[in-house]
């Protein structure tokens, strides 16, 4: 471990020097990448410093104990040795986790899309419940949520809702939410009291920065139309809603949330750029999956990942076999235990892969 930490220290010093170079600062794409690496390596350096201090304390305490000339000093040294020796394995584990290669996408904001699946009106209501769950969770984490586009269900909820989430390490926190979410409950429209199963699909896309994707304006068709749904006098009277079509890929993004045509176009452009970027990322994830099969992959959107069972008050996360009998709190945004469980499982997989490569 010492050798690896020394190598990381070398790289940290190198990156520290690079990020103050004028040519690096001018190259925004490279600067952002290096600054992220500097921040990640800095977290390891804090632990490395503590590790060196502990090793120094252990060596010093052993010398005092070996000398044994001062009984009081020897007793203090024995206590210090015991404390330092107990801390070393914990610290080594913390360092190992920090040394796991980080997904460069983790620091990004996300565009999340929730779509009603099988189950008719009940699926739309469930999509609305999921949106509320994520909104409350994001609020607890100080993440900002901005709706981009929505299509309301006939009995409540949403047939589809697209929104942006911004904050610190949002993609790293929410990336495993992609997939099919199932709900088992008695729908409001059910007269016989029978339990139905409905579903909604969640997609979590890392938001593309402008320098991630080079979009040519000549490749984009822009259509303006009247907004629909709630929104006051401007709805259905002004052409403020915007639809963008990327001609080479056929990908479409639209926004009608803002009264301003300009703001809607900016938001739609953000979604379009993200969807094009996500196509490239999907290819990379597929290539990575061929090398390393992870049980909590965020790539497969057709996979049934979680079931919310109302009669039993149970939520089951199928990928890691986690069952929690705390559905009311979970659906109200308390999903920390599920997210932490998925992150721990992914880190364990990465650690196993990292150790097998050594």
C-alpha cells in the first residue's frame, strides 16, 4: 500500500503543478478533468498524511516501550500504540475505497426522465409518486430540481416527466436509479379491492457539458409551438415551446416549461446534448461491462430493479437482495439506505476487480 500511495503522491504533485499552467487553464476541457483529479487525489492525500503520522507514532511508541526506563512514559506509549494499531486497519480500508477508480461522470448533474409503463392510469400516478420521492430526496441533499418537460396523466401523475437535477456528485448518487420500478397496490380506480402491478421506467443521464459534445447548429431542426397544460395566459397563445431534432441521429428534445422561448430553447438544447452524449456513454458502458460484469450496472433500462409493495409496506431492491419494511418513509424521499447499499455493492465489485488486476 505504501508504494501505491507514494505513486499517488507523485501524481498529486504533478497535477498540482499542471492546473496552474496558463495553457491548461485556457483548455477548459482538460482543466476541468485535471481539477477533478486533483480534488480526488487530495482526499487520498489527507488519509495518507494520517497514515504516515500513525506509522510514525507506532515506531516512536515501540522505541519508548523497548527502552522502558520511564514507567509513566512507557504506560503512555503502550496506550498510544494500542490506539494507533487499532486505527491502522480502519484507515487502510478507507484508503482502499478512495483508491477505487472513480467514474468521471459521477460529479456531473443529471437529466432524469420518468415514464409511465404498464398499468394505464395507475402507472401514471406511480410515475408521479416517484417524481415526488426523488424531489423530496433531492431537497434533503440540497440538490436543485428544475422541470424541463411533462405530460400529465388523465387521473393524476405523469405519463412522462423530464427534469434536471444539479448539485454535488449528483450522477454518482443517483445513477443506479435507472431501470424499471414496479408498484403493487390497490389502484384508486379498483372497485373490487384487488392488488394490481404497475410499472414506471426511470432514466438517469449524466448532463453533457458544452465541451463534451460538439453540436453543429446546421444539424439541428428547430420547431416552435404553443405550450399545453397549466401555465396561465401565455399557454396556447404564444409560440414559446421549443422542439429540437438532431437530424443525424433523429434524437428529439423539447421544453415548454418556461414562458420565454429563449429559456425553453436553452433547456431543450441541454437535454438534446445530454441524449447524444448518453448514446456515446452507453457504448462505453457496454464495452466496460464486457470486461467487468457488475451486479448493480446502471446500463440496462429494461431490467426490473425495485418493487414497492403497499399491502406489505415493503420495498425490495432486487439487484442487491435488499428488503426494507419502511415503504411510507421511502416513498416520501428517505432512500438513503437503498442508495448507500447500491454504492457499497458497486465499490465491493470494483475493489475485487482492482485486486485481481494487481
